[in-house]
């Protein structure tokens, strides 16, 4: 009997109706990882006889082969991978498809690259030098894949700067580097979820995406929609909540300015009253909805309020004279001037709150200040929101 704690590498295989591929996959993995203490963990959602096939193959396999068959109803490649990561014996995990489109012979290459010690994730890339995506079903899928990859990289220029193929389903990950609690796996793109949530050190190894050994692809229009939802949530999570609250505040602000000026109040006085009211309202909403996950590590509540209130008043102090200037020189309405200045203020306010008001009490000293600033801003803008 092998000792479990001797497992140095866990190979996670999500499967959905892959019965004809199981034996060949285990055979090729076994041959490929010669000399590495590894286990295979199948996370299976099949409705066919795949689980029986896995049990049969496991019985005669020369390495530990485990099966998690999830109760009917639980489905999804992304959640299967996350479950596999949690159950793996080793912290070092390779995720590989069960249909042999990913060559098992690359597993030791990924593993050796990881042992170099400078990466938390080693991506098997179709788009790095030497890799190919010819196994994609047709021209349309190749184009869609290319376009989606380009868009995704453009949306996460910092996190994905070293990643040519964030959509691949073949990668090695050191699970200690991942915040499993923050992952919101949906759809197929679990690697993107892992890479977009946190700054990780990424290395790449090129590979040829092959044709399926047997069976058919489970990719669908539905997976495409999942992907769009995932991108939106990843990219605009926290910032969009901040924007919603800011927009709400702006509407209230405008309404107060309008109501008070209608009542004959001087527009500057009206603007001040409106600003103070919305500053306090916004702060309370932000505490509850936007930065709730950062309160524990940040300075105390009154301190945060003082910083936020101080910033917003300073901002209003600058904004109101600018607004007055706009009204006096451009002869635009007070409402329009308020609206314009509020838009500019929004961006500055988000930056300030993310990086100053809710900054963790102490920061690491291993990166330069400028770099840390940009990464932190990036992290805040995209971290998951709650509504
Ligand atoms: N457990 C589980 N549950 N596994 C699933 C599910 C599910 O709901 N859906 C699919 N799988 C498994 C399949 O059995 C296969 O082993 C693997 O996930 C990939 O599914 P395919 O149906 O072969 O998808 P694909 O070849 O179209 O997509 C591949 O390429 C994409 C890049 O173009 C995958 O590698 C994707 O992860 C990758 O994004
Ligand atoms: Mn496939």
C-alpha cells in the first residue's frame, strides 16, 4: 500500500460522460509520470457508466486513482475542479481534461517547471510559442476562442500579463497560493477565475491541443453565456457596486440641489447641503456593500469615517468652486455642472477609498510602492461585489 502523504502531485480530472476515454487516460498518465509520486482524482458528474469504468480502471491501476461521483444535479466543470482541488492529497495539482485533448505527457513538464520554484501556476498554453489549438472543433470556435482570449487579456492587463491562454483547461496550480473561498466557479473557465482573483506568479509551457480521443464536447452556447457573466463579475464586481452607490448618491444629490434651488435657496448653499447628506449616506452604503470584506483588516470604523468624510469634504470644497466657475463662465445650469464634476470625482473617490480608507493596516514591503499601488487598485476594482 502506498502512503498517501507520499503523494507529490495530484492530477485532477473533471469528467462528464467520458467512459471510453478513462482507461486510455489512466494508461497514458501512468506512463507519463514515471518517477513522480502522483494520484489521479476523478471528479465526475456523469449520467452514463463513467463511474463504473473509473472504478474498474482504478482496481488495476499502479497509482492511486480516486473517484468522487457527485450526486445528480451538481454539475459544472468549474465546481468539479474546485472540489478536486479541495480533496487532493497534494498541494500541487494538475488539472487536465478527461478526453485526451490535453496530452498527459506534458504533466511532468508542467511539474518540473513548477519545481523551478518561481511560479504558483504553470499554464499549458495553446497560444504560447510552439502551442497550437487545432483540436478546437471548427474555424468559428477557433475565432471565438482567439477573440475571447484577446478581450479577456485586455480586461485584465495586469493579472494576465504573463498568460497567453487564460482559457485553457490544462494547468498546474499550487493550491496554497489560491484563495479557494473567493472563487466563484461557474462555467468552464476555472483558470481565469483563479488568475483574475489574485496576483499569482505564472509560467507557461506550450502544448498542442489535440482532437478528442472519443465522445463529444460539452461546450455549448450556455457555457458561452457563463463566460460573459464570469468576465463581467470578475472585472466589474466591486467597482460596479461602487458606481451604483455613487450614481444613487448623485441622483439624490441632484434632487436635493434641484429641490432647494426651486425653493429659492442659493445654489451654493443647496450644493453644500446636498453634498453633506450624500457623503454620509454613501459612506454607510459603502461600508455595508462595497468594502465589507476589507473592514476587518482596515483601520477602525470611526477612523474610516473620518478619512472618508474628510476626503469627500475636501473633494466637495474643490468641486464646488469648480462648479461655480463652470456656472459663471460657461453659463451652464447648476445641475449640469454638479453632474459633470461628480463624474470626475467618482473615479478619484474610488481610488482613494480602495487604497487609503480601506487599506490594510500594514502592507508587505517586497514590492515597490508604485507597483503595489497599481496592483492594489487593480485588485480592488475587480474583487467580487455583493448585491
Ligand atoms: N465533472 C464535470 N462536470 N466535468 C465536466 C462537465 C461537468 O459538468 N462538463 C464538462 N466536463 C469535463 C469533460 O468531461 C472533459 O473532461 C472536460 O470537462 C472538458 O470538457 P469538453 O466537453 O471536452 O470541453 P471542450 O473540449 O469543448 O473545452 C476544453 O477546451 C476549452 C478551451 O477551448 C476545456 O479544456 C475547457 O476547460 C477549455 O476552456
Ligand atoms: Mn474537450
